[in-house]
C-alpha cells in the first residue's frame, strides 16, 4: 500500500461530501511583511495599527487577501492537486477580521459535479469555509475547478451544477465590528476620493505595472502552502511552463488598484471571478477597475462600493475585456467582481 498522496481525481468526489483540510496555519506579522514584500500593497488600514485604531478597530488586521490565500492553500491538496485550471469564484464573504496570532483552517463541501465532453476531466464545485482557532467562520466562498480523471473510461456521474447568485446582496455584507470612517484621515490614506466621488460605470486606469518574475511567484505559492503541480513542476505541462498562481495575479491587481482606489480599504465580498487566460513569468501585469454599484452601510461614515477589477498583460488598453463573440481577449488575465468598504 502506498503511503504517498496522489491527490483526488474527478472520480473521487461526490456531491455532499465534506473534506476537512489538513495543516492549520497560525498567521502573524511575518506573513504581513512577506505579503507586502511580494505585492505593492499600501492600503492604510492593513499597514498601520494607528490608522486602524482611528477607524475604530483594535489594531491593523491582516490583509483580506492574505486570509484568502491562506485558506485557499489549505484546500489545494484535496481539491486542485490534479487540477487543469481553477475556473472561477462566487458568493464569497469575509465574515470576520483575521488578526496576527490567529490560526486558520479550512473545510470544503462538494456542491456540484459535471464531467467534460472529452471524458478526460470534469468540473468540481466546492463551498469552502475558513475557520479561526475558536471555530468562527472568517471566510466563505464557492469555487470551481477542472480536475483530471484517473481513468477516462470510468462512468460519468449524474451532472449537478449549483445555482449560484450573480452577486452578494449589499444587505448581506458584513462590516467589521467597531469600524467607523467618521474620523478618516484622507491625507494618511493617500487619496482624497470618497465613496460619493465614484460614479457607476466609471472606468479607472490604475496606470502602474509589475512584471512577474519566476522567483517571486514561486515564493508566494510556497508561502500559501499551495501544492498544485501546475505551479511548481515544469514537466507537468507539455510546454514546460509553470502557471502563475491565480491568487498571485489577484493580489498584484488589487495592489495596483491603490492608484485610484486607495480608499477602497477592505474587501468584504467576492461576487464572481474568472482567470480568463493563463499567466506566466515575465508577463507584465496592469490593472483597471469599473464601478458597478454603490450601497450605504449602517456603520458610521462607511459605504460599500462594488468594483470590477481586471488584470491585463503586456499593454492591453484599459476598458477592453471581450471580443465581438463575447470571449475574453487573449491579454485579459483576471476578471474579478468584489465589494469593498470606503469612506463616504
């Protein structure tokens, strides 16, 4: 009997199955420092204890996407070790802040299965929860992954495709307890633009760019303990190239969005997301955003803004997304729809 783990294949999943993922992770200031070293992350709430205290919090929490990557990484050995590609996200909500010293673990429930027409692979939908050391859910999201079959001749399961909402309703957004932007310091935050200054439909070109190096994406993928073969093993793909972890692109794009959205301080929901095309080392990533919606909250001085964040490579112009047939243009890497909190 082999004692090594080959990972799950498509045949190993059943709808309703619950998977408790191994190796809880205690996160601390070291993770924050590494996150800020990997990405040009500058949002003030995640950078300064003093700034966060003036916003009603006990100190600076860890970055929302740092929490996402940590939880996501826990799921990889069970969900996407044999993945062809991570396809999308939906119905994600950040329910509690993650603080230095918290211990995060993850568990997932299989909510959908559908074999692909080629019989070589299938799509698996899972709902994942990240929990802290006192079993509070800090993060909840759905993602779907294309996973290889172990045996192409094995019978296809009855297809079950979950009915997912197009977006998280603004009424269901969770504002961290105590958060207030009533005394918000726009000078220290870096920009004067308030919630009311953004118009639905407005497109913001974030101007800056980052060229991805092989070493930094490998460091990031190891940091989040993401063991997917496509990110590490150059023999895994016929072209001998390692895919850049999609979360690396998300964090780069979010960090680049500071220029124009410095006051979109906290991500609180993930409505939808797609990794439109593969990303490789030496690609130069740029980003643009479109304002999709705005909503008030009950917290003092806090509004919610819904944004489409698009990452592109190699000079693709801001505002361009799909061709005449509705397909993503080849230089579009990421299409992410999220809610963030911003001072009114």
